[in-house]
C-alpha cells in the first residue's frame, strides 16, 4: 500500500521542521493511553503506527512502555531515529504491517488516521492486536472557535484547495471504526493542550503541514507572507502567546 502522494511529498520535505515545531500530546491523554498498558497483567507491547518523527512514541517510551514505531517515510523515520535511537523503527504502512497476529497489546496512531485507508488499516490493527487489545487514536486539534485560528485555516484552505483527506468532519471516526466490525464502540475524550508559541512558530507550523509543504515555492511563500499579515492584524499575537489546541483521544478494544 502506498502513501498518499501529498503526504509523502509534503512530510518528506518538511520532516525536520515537523520534528522541531509539532507539539506533544496532552500529558493526561498520553497518561490515559499508558494506563491501558500498565493495567495489563504482563508486559504490554505497543505499536505506534505512522509514528512520524516519534512525538507520541517518545512520550510513551518515556513512560516506560515497550514501543515499536512504524513509519513509511524515510525522512520522518530519520528524525525519529535521531530522537529515539533505542526505539525499533519498522518501514511499513498501516495497511500492511509486517507483524505476526496478536503481536501487540496496544495500537496507537497519532495525527495520522485520516491518511489511512481505514478499512484496510482497521483490519490490520485488529489482526496484530491480541484479543481484547486496546486501539487508540490521538489528534492535536486547533480551536477554530478562536477568530485568528479560524481566519488562518480559511486562508490555508483557500490557497491550497483544502485538505486532501477526509476526517471526522465528514464522517465521525466512531462510524468508521464501527463499520469494520472488529472493535468495541469508540469512546472520545478531550484534553486541553495549549501550545506556547509566537508568530514565527505559527508560520513554522504551516511549513510543517503536508499540503502547504507540497505547494510550489512561489505559492508557498505567498501564503506565508499573507499569513504573516493576517497574524499582524491581531494585537493579542504580539510576543509570546498560546496557540489554542486540545488533544482528542479515541479508544476502543478488539473483540475477545
């Protein structure tokens, strides 16, 4: 299974920026995921799929979990290895995992599931999880009720043609997971995760977005210039400020 061309090109080009600028996930959300593994009777093996530069992988590993990262893009995997040299990294996609059945007790995918071929990826997740294994999706989501965040999103979508994928706004993840018939009902929890930043950090965040990084250089630079102008119209964005985010955590289990 191949990676979406915009994801492949954009994330490959922006991997160092992604590693430097993308936020970690809310501690309480990661703690809730780690607790799933800790409450098991024996050692729990974790597979973090489409691990990217290892943001979630690192948070879980630092909590003492036995993690294997899966990442299909070499530039992203290179950043992960720099950050987490002791963590195994496997080159594969979510739709074709090179592991035995029931090899893991916990499956995670952070900021990634919207890129997957959901039916194939869910079948693979169910296959590599042990009976009763836990399945966790995490997303850092911008708060677009905040005017400047909403305006910035509108600018990006206008200049790029919009998101090159479907997400929970088109079809709830609970429906997508239920359609597989392989898991329990999906639960949803939300955790505040404001990101301290400045205007330069917001622009770097844009640079790390796949469908911005995939633009031709003149179009990308014009978008960044216009974003700079937009940010300058909001007095509250001078100096340091908080980029409003929340971490959304979805959980379910495989059938026993």
